[in-house]
């Protein structure tokens, strides 16, 4: 008993010591923060938009963004706030033809350094060219003679193989991290204040980097670890560059969860979801801010010390980067030089010019935001999927093996086409992601085989998973289906058929193998189908003989060009398809067919019980059977309980 009492008093003493030490720790910064102000300028998800992008604003086609205009906006803000901290939340690369220089030149980091960025983090798209490509890009930046931003990322792990060693590409990336000086966090001395800045890769973002080779550990756990270190180092303000994002559903909104779990963070720059927050999200004492994507806005956050050791919002604005801003001549010259490099090192190999007009459209296609927010068939998705099949036909010629369907996930569409001329650069931007086995930028097309049952599952993925994960929406050529959003999840599709070019429908045979064309990344991401459906849906890409595919790069579709085989890139397939249309005034014109939809994806909004219950699949039968069983248990269990109660009731 004496030992127990002694241990209790020791515990009480330790708790008291912790409380006293925390009080003394909080008191010091509280006094220092009284009357202090901090200004943070921020961007995220710029995606290599070094040149202005086309946008529809109030029905008018305008150009927004561009690094040279952004530099002018930053310079103007620095005039009034010379001590402003300039940071970026990741995905500064991948999205335009400039990405083709990422590994060899690292133009993004070099220009950001010249603009004055102090700290940036890496997003999932910085890993698009895999560990090797990122390593090369970081080393290229290291060879630069100019200023570079510091890079922070705190939850990256370099996994070892069964033999205890890393792959050569991982070793190269690890060395590049060391040479560049990538750290968990940095402390910036700013106007007498210590500002701790650290970077994180969120879980959803990490899942979008399937070929990165690295592991991204639990972001909340590592945030706690880093925040503890920053507090011990005496940081006055803690800023997280989080490539995690916010969602309308707070339960899955990663940066809101981060703020709740690690309340010591003062500010979260929230990247990845391309969100534009007109007002910061306040979570406890943490402010979460976002400034959309593609260099359209420069965010400005001003904070003042609250006298209690924390910071409060003083001012916040998102400044649109548009034609009212003059271009910074020095940055414009750098961008122009890199544009010439893109032409020589990339587009020359395809026999195309950067600004070459490939086609013209008399109508606008939907924006990316519209595609993501609207669950329906879309003309742009139709055009891209049709282009895939056309490219395979052209490449294989007399040896063409019939393609039953081509599939395009909305998440791989990175741009759109507006009324007017469509250039090579515009086309590349629409489908700009990744790299092939040939180490040439641009994901290639691949050929796989799915059973008829799996083709129907593809339709169910679109119908059931899209409401939970908008990036999962699929556009298809050769396959049409009808779904009812009011039916039970994973049983929403009521009809699915193959469609011929003449519009004729063909029944899908469950056990037959059908050839399907997709992009390399899309095939790699098919593994998420099982996760998002809790293991209830399954799609296993196969070879012609039904063998499951282990290495998707062996399925890349090639064509003979100049006596050698070359991969067919996704964007290249679109470019050739655009050039195949009938011309008007010497320029191919996109036909009116693509101004509307054609029943490839039909939503049946019927709420009638027969429509909701008809054609149940095995999942629905299982649920219905379980429901009937539960009802029977309740019914007969209730009767048995009643009999027992009657037996126990005393007689009068």
C-alpha cells in the first residue's frame, strides 16, 4: 500500500511540474506577440502555369495567371509589407508543356527562387516522374547559380526492400533530398519573430502518387512530432504547408482534421484540392487558407498577436492575377527561354510547334470544375475517349484488334477547350500528366482485357463511387449504361451495353474477354476500386489469355515512327484526332457532334419502388437477404420472448 501511495504522489508531482512548465512556456511568447504582425503571401497547385491560362469570366474569355504577372503582384505586395513571407503549398509542377523540362532543368524551382519564394513543399505531382525524375529535378536545381526556395516535407519515408536496401532510384532521391537540403521544417527569422514552417503530404494526395516509390507516413502523427520540435525551438508562429486539402464533408476534410488534431498549428496553407476560400476556415485557433490553382490568385494573410500567445486574423484577400498587372520583364524573359527549350527538346520529336493551331471549335467545352461537380456524360470526355480508339486504329493499321471500350477518368483531364483556336500547348495541357517507360513526358495508352462482368463493374464504379470521390467519374467510348442514383450503392446500374460506331447496341457477355484502352496512370489506379467499394467490387486487368497483369508497362501501345517504335501518349492521341476532322478555311473544325451528349451515360431519376428494386446484383441480393433474415430474427425472437414473459407472469 505504501508503494502505491508513493507512486500516486510522484504522479501528482509530475503533473504539477508539467502544468507549471507549460504555463511558463506560454507566458514568454504571449508577451512577445502583443502588437506584433505577420504577413504571409501564398500560392499552391500552380501546375507549371508559367504562361497565362484561358478562363471564362462572366461569359468572356480572359487570360489569368502566369509567373510574370504573379511576380509583379508579389512585388507590389512587398512594397507595403516588405517582411512578408512568401510560400507555396505544393504541386507547383505538372500541368503544361513546361513540365517536360522538370527533370532536366527544374524551371519551376529556379523561377520561384528568382521571384522570391522562401519555403515550398512537394505535392503528389512532383512525384509524377517517379523517384528518379524528382531526384534529377532536384539535382538540376542544385546546379543552378541563382536563389532557390527551401523545401520542407516531414512525412516522407524511403522504404527498404526485403534485402534491407533501397532501390537505386530511391537512393538517388534520398541523395537529392540531402544535396538540396530538404528538411522536415525550417525556422525563418522574420522581423524579430521566429516562424516555423513545415510541410506535409496528405493521405488522399499520397494515394495519387502510386509510382513515387516513397511512403508517406501518417500526416497527423508527423505534424505532432514537428510541432513539438518547433515549440521546443521557441517558434513564435507555426505555419504548415499542407498538401492535403479541404472537402465539403468535414468528416473527411483532411486539413480541418489536422487543425483539430494538432491545435498548436497557427496557419495551414491548404493545397491539393484546388479550393478557393474567400474567407479562412477557423478551427479553434488555427486558420486554414486556400487560393485555388493554376496561378490564378495570390493569397495574402495578415495576422496580429492576440496577447495570449496566439495569432488572430487581421486581414485576408485573394488577389486575382489578370491582365491589369504588368509582366515582370525578367521573369517573362526566363519563361520565354524555357518555352524555346520545350519546343526543341519535346515538341520537335512529335513534329509539332508549341503554338501550332491543331483545330478550331465553335463552342466552349465544360471547365474542369464543371466536370468534377457534375455527375453526367460530358462531350470533352467523349472526345478524349474516342481519340484513344482512333489512335489505336491508326497505329495498328491492318493488324488492329478490335477495342471494345476506352475509359477516361475525370481526374486525368487537366484542362479544356474554349471557343476558337486550339493549339498544341492547349492539347497537351488537357492530358498532361505523367511519364512513360520511355522516360518521355506524357502517360502512354495501354491495352488490357476485362471480362464482361468487369465492364459492368466499371459502370458501377462511375455510378456508385463518384458521389463519394468525384475524381472517380469515368467517360467512355464503346460502352453505354443507365444508372439510378436512388438505388442501393454498388447496385445503381440497371443496364449496360456495348455500342458500335453506327450506334447499334450489343449485349455484354459476362465471361467473355473484351479489349479496353486506358492511360497508364488510370490502369495503375484501378486498385482503389476495391478500397472504395470495401472489397465488394473488383476489376483485374488481364492479358489476352486472361492472365492478371503485374507490370502495366508491358501493355503500352506503340507505333512505328522513323523506323522505331514509340509510345502513343494520351495527349498525342487527342492531337491527332483533332487534326483528323474535316477542315474549314484550312483548319480542322470540331464537329457539332461534340457539342452535346449521346446517351453514353444516362441517369434515371425514377423513385418508384419497382425501379429501385429491379435487377438486383449479388451485392443487393446479399443485403436484401440479410434484411429478410434480420426481420425474421426480430419477428420470431419477439414471439419467443413473448412466450417466455407469459410463462413468468404470476397467475391470479
